[in-house]
C-alpha cells in the first residue's frame, strides 16, 4: 500500500508540474502579445508624425492621406518615377515636381550610428637606423666631446615610456619541491648491498681520503721571507714517511716482493704469501698501496697460491704480473676485478716449481716476461698470451754431482741487454747464461765461467742501472755478506773453465742479507736489508767498508725485499710481519756533477786493491 501511495503522489506532483508549465507558457504568450501591441502603437504614432512633417514641407498641394499606407504608396511611386528615363507629367503642379526627389533622397540616405570610445595616444620615437661607413669607423673622436643627444634617449621619449601603462604582472606560482620519499628497511638493505652503491662508496671515500691525506698547507703565506715549515727532508739521514698495514689482508702474512709503478709515482705493490690462520681467505695476495691513502689499500688482487714475485708492467701501467709458489704466472688488471685476467696453465708446458724471480725485457713494441723457477727452467712469455711460453730454456751444469739442474733463486739482465743474463743459485754460485745461441756459445748456462764467492744461497742480484757501469752487479746472500762483481766480457771466448771472484765484499751485517739494490739516481749508492731489521745505505764515494747510513726499520723484524722508486729518493721495504715501509733517503739520492767520475775512480781503486790482496 505504501508503494502504491507513493506512486500516486509522484503522479500528482508530475501533473501539477505540467499545469504550472502550461500556465507559464500562457503567461509568456500574453506578455509577448502585449509588447507587440505597444510596438504597433508606437509605430502608428511615428507614422502620424511623419505625415505631419511631410505636410509641413510640401504644403497643401498634396492632399493629406488618411492612412499611412497611401503616403507610403505615393512615396514609392515617386521614387520609382525618378529611375525612369523621362519623368512623367504630374497633376500636382511644379512645386510637387521639385519636392519629390528631395524627399526620396532623404529617405534613402544612410544614417550612421555613432558611439564614443576612449583612446590612449602614445608618443613612441621611431626606431633608430644605424648606418656604417668607412669614414665613421675610422674617424677619431676626442675624449669628452659633446655628442648629439640620441632621439631614443630624449626626455620626451623617457616621459612617454613612463606614461605607458604597464599591465599588472601576475606572480608566478612557485614550484613545489617534491619531498623525498623515505625508503623502507628492505629497500635500504637492497640498496646498501648493490654492486653500484658499493663501488660508488669505495671510489668516493678513496678520493676524500686522498684529499685529506695531502699535507699541502692551504694557509701558507707566500709574502713571508722566513720558512717556518716543520717538514725538512734535507740532511744525510733517512726518514720514515709511510707504513702500510691492513688488519684484514696483511695479518699473519709475509711480504715476498715489492715494486713501484713506472707511471704513477705514488703507487707501489707488495706480494704476500699464505695466511695459515685464515683458511677461507686467498692463499696469495698482491696489494697496491697509495702514498696518499695510508689507511687502506688501493687495489687487492687474489691468487690461489702464494705470490712469490710481482712486478708492474713497464709498458702497460694497468697490468700487474706475478709469479706463484705453484709455478703459475698471473696477470691482473686494475680495470677488472680482484681475480687475474690471464694465467698460465698448471701443466708441463710451463713452470711446475716456485717462481722466485721475474723481469720484463725489451721495448715498447717488442717485449717479453722472463721468469725463472727453482728447477732451473727459464721461460719467456708474451703479455697477451700465457697459454704456453714463447721460449723455454733449461739451465743445467755438468759439474753438479746429484743433478744437472740449477736451482735458480734470482736473475738479472744488464742495462740494454735482452739476450744475456746472470742467475744466482741455492748453492751460492752465480752463472752467466744466454737465451739464444750466439757466436762461440750455445743457449743456456756457460759452464766454463763460474762466479764463486758466497757460501750460502744467493738471495738478491742486481745490475747497475746506468749504462756506463752496466758491467757491475751486486749480490746478497744468507752468508751475511754483500758482494760487488764485475762481469767478464761475453764476446771473449773461454777455452778452459775458470772461477771469477768478487772485486769487493761488504761484511757489516749481523744476519742474513735478503736483498740489495743500486740507486737509480746516484751511481755510487746502494742499499741492502737484512734479518735484523736494519736498512743500510752505502755511498762508495765516501766509504767502502761501512754503510753511510744504517737505521732500524719498524719493530726489528726481518726485512725481505727492497726497491727504489724511479727518482731514487724513496725506498720501499717489505717486512716478514706483513708491514710495508717507505723511507726517504734525503740528500743521499742527489748526486753532484762529479759523482760518476769519482765512482769510476773508486771502482778502479777497489779493483787494484783486490789484485794486491
């Protein structure tokens, strides 16, 4: 019932609305008719006024019309008669003929509708036209002369420009800066563990640490005449400037080799053996340290075996070459990851015994890596191909009792020499060998010439880096001595076997001497390190018996390796406790103009005194 009642109510409301709409239409129609009647009334009144105006102008000659339609008909007839070629005679008389054309012209005239508008008159000067001529560009004008005032900059133009109303400028809406979105814990964890984020943080933090480590005085006053700098590397003593050690990588390891980068003087490497306490870490490491980054390494390279020797490539600054205890030769790239990019196979085609010595010989366009292992095998490799050696040379000596093999511990090439080299052995002797067959000798060991002087294993061998003294080389041994040798001329053929003795022996060490190196800058200076932790520097132009400077390095642990930088001013020293030290030798690395001549004289005196003995 309620639904039926609601439906009836809706129908009643709809009928009421229809009635109201019909009533509104009826009222609108009545209002429209009333307006029409009022307009007709106004129109009839206007017609009456028009008739009165015409009667006053024409006069009584034209009878007045009782209706507006007759007047309109007469006016239209008169207008039509004006268009004919000859006017028809009219019964109204001459007055009517003269007034009819005037009335018709008045009715057909266009009456414009006028209105008022507001205009703003602006006095804008014309655009200046600049004409260039040769005279105007070259004529000289006096400074301070009165110049004609430009029309564009006249006061009237300024006033007119100020009178121009400027439209109001709406303030530009400010750009809303979006608020940073807060990452969730899962997103942050994923971001922190991503490879790109870790590389970015590692690279950025290294740059910041390098900048903070730089000791350049930003507040230095160059107007002061007195030098108040606290750093003074002058003097004949050596000074420790860096000690590199990392708890994660250097702990329980021994530095097996050190070297300087030939291109970046701040970079140096250190090769490490196995950490017996950490079985999950790599057995061997090569770490690149930066003098401007003392607290952590620049690069860390991994190896599956102890790294016993390592060098920078002289012709590829991004490559690091290493020899391992397993006999493999590895190449790492600083542009790649931690693992080697190339390595030799573990097979009989290469080394199968530890590689303790390696060097690079040749030029930029033709160079090789020469390695020697303790089984007497010397191999030559190309940098871009380590699948098999380019050359293999087995060093044997017929006078050995148990085995013909020679256990090579170190080797060295004279300056600018690529075919002839010398090797130090475990037995203490030094032998000369050839890579190729040559006139009067074959490739391999020269069995007739034996350099005898040491009573223990030879630990280091280094030729003089300057060409004028390339026939001199130094050796170190576990017999606590360092010996100076002069090579025999290899062009002379030896008929009978002979033993060659050193020209001088340095016997000031109290323990094993593990390495010895000539200075690359001073011809008479060399350094050596021993098992007591002492670093000795000799200047043979001053003293030939005792070291010029002797210092205790670090905590007194045994020092294994020594390497000078290219300038001969800094020395990198590797320790048995995993420490890598860098020392500055000061004025000892700076030779005077007569240092070479004086050293030549010193060598002559040493040789003469040896012959007398």
